C-alpha cells in the first residue's frame, strides 16, 4: 500500500504530514520510528496526521507523533505546517481554521508567508503541566545528574520546563535536557527550554524536546519561554524568539489570556511511500 505524504518544516523543525481524510491510515510506533530514521526513512522530528474531527464545531483533527513513536499533545510549528498543508492540498478554502487536538482546540490564520496560531490559554499550575511539587511557586530547584537547575514549569497544552541561562550557545543542551526531560518531577516527561534574555523584546532559545532530542525550533517551547519571561518580569508581552532554525514572534497578555505564535511554514516536497503493514493505533 502506498500513502501520499508531504515533508514540511517550521524553522527547521521538520515533519512528515499525512492526509488521513482521503486515505486509509493506521500507524503504529514501529512504522513511525522507521519513517523517522534520517538514514533509511523520510527523517523528521514529528509525524502529523490530519483527520476528520469528532467535534462538529472544528474543521480538522490534528494528531502528533514524535520520532520515537510516542504521541505529543501540541506542536506550534506543526500547527503552522498543517494549516499550510490544508491550504496546499485544497482540503479547505478557509483562511482561519480550528483544529481539534488531544488537549483542546487551537486556531490558525494564514497571513502571507506566516501562519498565526492561537495556542489557547497556558498554565503554570503544577498539576496542569504536570509537575510534581508540594509547594506553590513560579520556579523550582530540581536536582538531576547534571546538578541543580532552577526550572519554571509551563503547560502550553503540552509540558515544558524553562531554564534561564547566560549563553545558549555554550550550554550543554543535550546532556542537561536528557537529564530533565524524563525527570521524576515531570511524570509525563517535558520539553526543556534553555532561554537567554537579550532585552525586553528579544530572547534566544534552544529546546530539548521530549521523545525527539534537540530540535532546530520548537513552537510551544518558544511560547513557554516567552510566558516564563513575562511572568518573571524579564520582557514585555510581545517577544521575538530566536531559535537555531530562525525566529518566531510570541504575544501573551498575561494569566487567563491565550498565547499567540506567529512564524513561517514551508513545504519541502511531497511524495508516495510504501506502507506494507497496517498496525493498530
């Protein structure tokens, strides 16, 4: 059996995107891991599946699978790519779309070369992240094999831990990220962001993503870092975030307000791939 797919990226955070509306698609972890292999497969950080919604008030159901076959709740760069994919594949004529995800509904709006994503209302409540603690604070000291780290936990529909560092270029993101992404304080794992505040409107960020490793960009990670910066008083509510793959803009007006992500989404190529065995989801 052959499946049509597209290879896309948002600032180098790359995806395999599949239309499950017009194709019969049933995937398992083994197949996803095989396709994610950058030597013998397509190669990607996440696989994105666009399907019919179960909620009649939204346009599509959008599912996210990490390169290791596990599922993810949200992906900001992925949301921009599926919005562009829907337009390119003429699956909808709407400029603004609502997507159902495993943790709620997000909306996207095409704006020229960029896509703006309303990621919904974030939370720093530990149980929402989830983050295990008996105290209420903005940041927490976490001990791991790499030492003590002051972490700000944030949920943007998926779990994040934000660390402020002096220099993102010299920080050992892989080693520290590996020690924290599956730390016991994050019972569902977390994406670990390493943030340097340049000024009140500009930050630099690297992200070690749960189930993937360090990526060129992380949309929800950029949101989480901007949220942490605003809460700590480091920046204004509008922030430009520079990641290894490029820049996005984040707007967040504070607790109880949605976080808005804006950045590009690029189609690389489309093709057909053999899917010899259909595995149970």
